[in-house]
């Protein structure tokens, strides 16, 4: 249900009139709404009005004419590109953005089986990736920008002799993906301060000693988010979907199976499953076979065998499963602007089950919060 929109008031000093279509050009550039009733009123109010520009100097919405599906806006400029010392091994795409070996293997159905030494390499990088995610998550609070989270992730990677895998991967501009509220995935860290009530996903991947390790979690920002039954429902459902799908993993599992379990559980919570982005093989390549969809009745190819490594990373929405990409060509929003949440682990298939290479530690920030009882009852009714 939507509220009726009240007429917009003029921003002019001591003006009670309704606003017309005239907007302050400086505010417009910054992505702020400020409408005036007339040019005269705007001029008269200028000396007082311009003080609000101070706070937002240099900050702007890069795509002011894009119709955003939700309330979130990009807050530019992005900080300058961060650098990685030459002494740290870089992945092949670090220079020009193109992951050539991935393209060679694209669509291949033969899934790599890692030998003992390679498995040890994956264990190591995944352990480091967990450390970095936990360090970043500990910094989350209202007022902190996602650009600051990016800085924290970047530094923590370098301290671990690791390259932050997202940096320049197909020209992604930052070292981590931060996806707030209606953003499904691939959010670009920028100058927007986190707000009490936001949910934010941090998706960390490290490249260390020739291997990539990938994980993400969604966190509640401040106390308001944990008190919002809808936010808790989508976050906890997505956390449970990942856990339930990991329970399936062992030799013989079909890569089309996790999607059935995930979508079934999402539906019991009145949530939907994103189809456009999938789990993936990961090893010396960031993304490779197998493809692991999170939705039911998919046609994914392949069977799990000991030594295979891949991610499962369900993206769960409160509203439609459909997504829409911002004009930055990365940020994926829900098409209706409703909340989305995600969790991801990198998994190694063992002789008789699975090893969660990016498992949480006793000290890891975040973790499950109970779904308010009223919500549970509503769903059972
Ligand atoms: Zn990831
Ligand atoms: Zn991933």
C-alpha cells in the first residue's frame, strides 16, 4: 500500500506556498530535492539556502535522470583508485580488467578437481578472506561510508599479502562490493554514510598465492534494522537458505539441487530468489564452472566430486525476484526497490561431505538474530 503524496512545499525562507517545478541547480546536481515556488523566492532565499550546499560540496548523484527503483542513490565522487604494491602477486586482469583464462573456460562443463596442494592453497586464502570480512564488518555503524569500508578491506588485504580480487575485475573500480538495502549485489563503495536501519552486504574476495577465496554476509546497521521485521525476515531467510543448501553438499550432489532447497525455503518466508546471479566455481580463477543457480527447477550441469571448490551465495528478495542494473553497469537493484539480502561461502567437496572454507569464527561479527514472533505467526497462518 502506498501513501498519498502531499503537495511539495517551497523551500524558500518563510514561504508557505506549494513548490513549482523550479529546482536549485546545485542541489539537483547533488541529487537532492529542493523545489521553489518561483525564481524570486529562490533569489530571496539564496543567502540562507546556499549554506546547505556546504555540507554537500563536491558530492553528487552521477545519474540524476535515471529512475531509481528504490530510495538508495549513488553518492559520488568515488575516491581515487587504490593501488597494490608490485610485490603482491596480481591476478591476470589487474592491468586491463579482462580475465582471459576465465573467458577461455567459459561455458566449459569440465569442473576442475583440485589436488591436495591446491586445496591447501584454497584453505589459506579462504581463511584470510574470512579475517578481512570480519575486520570490515567490525567497522559497520551509522555514519560510516562504504568508501571507508573499502579502505579497511583494501588495507587488510595488503597486510595479508593479498590482492583484493574485485579491484579492476572487468574494470570494477573498488576492492570490495558493498550492497545496501535494495541492492542485490555488486554495489560500489561510495561516499554515502550508512544509516541506522540499513542492511548492508559486504562481499570480500582475496587473491593470495595464486588462489581466490570468496565470501559475503549481510549485516544490520544500528538497532533500527534489527527491530524491522521485514529486514530481519529477508536477512535471516537468506542466511538459512545458504546453511540449508550447504547441508546437501557431498560427492554425488547435482549442481541443480541447491536451487530447489533454497527456493522452497524462501517461499515459506514469502521471499523470492534472484535468478540473474549464481554461485560459481572458484580456484586459480575468480569465476569458473560449475554454475550454481539458487532458483528451483534450474538446468545446471554437473555433479559434485571430491576436490571441487565452488560458492553458494543465495540472493533473497522481499518483493519481486527481478533485478535492474544502475547506469554504473555494476550495481544490481531489486526492480521494485524492496530489500534484498545475501550470504556466501566458498565450499570444498570432501570424500564424504563438505568443508566450509570460509566458515565463521567464534569472534566473527554479525550472526543470526531471531525473527520476531509476530512475523513467524503471520507466515504460519
Ligand atoms: Zn563474493
Ligand atoms: Zn562469489
